[in-house]
C-alpha cells in the first residue's frame, strides 16, 4: 500500500513540476518574442528615418524595457531568493542614473 501511495505522490509531483516548467518556458518564449519585436520597432524607426527627437527617446525606452526583461526573465531575478542581488542591481542603476543626471546638469546648466 505504501508503494502505491509513493507512486501516486511521485506522479502528482512530476505533473506539478512539468506544468510549472511549461509555464516558465511559455514566459521565456513570450518575452523573447517581445524583445525581438522591440528590436524590429527600433530598426524600423531608424530605417524609416523618423525624426531623431522622436526616435531616440523611443529607442531608449525600448532598450530599458529590454533590460528589465533580461533581468527578470532570462536572469531569473523574479524568482525567490534573488532579492539581495536585485537590490544591488537596482542600487547600481540608481547610482548610474544619479551620476549621469548630475553630470548632465553640471555640463548643461
């Protein structure tokens, strides 16, 4: 009787992980397709020779979104146990933005 119970638990556990991995793979594929679409949009704006005052901010926003996708889905920062590395990365990004902002203010003010 115990072997039958272990077999059922093992099968249920296997199905659970199979479903979890399928969902994870679906998120990976959807994110990858979105990143390819963002890249094609950026290339399309440049090829169409849209005004630079419009193109540059759009490309920067698309690049920022792609960085977030890279961190969260491909670097697995959205999973449990990655809070400390995520905090360090966000601190670095904050310091970089603050540095660029302050240097830009000093130069252009």
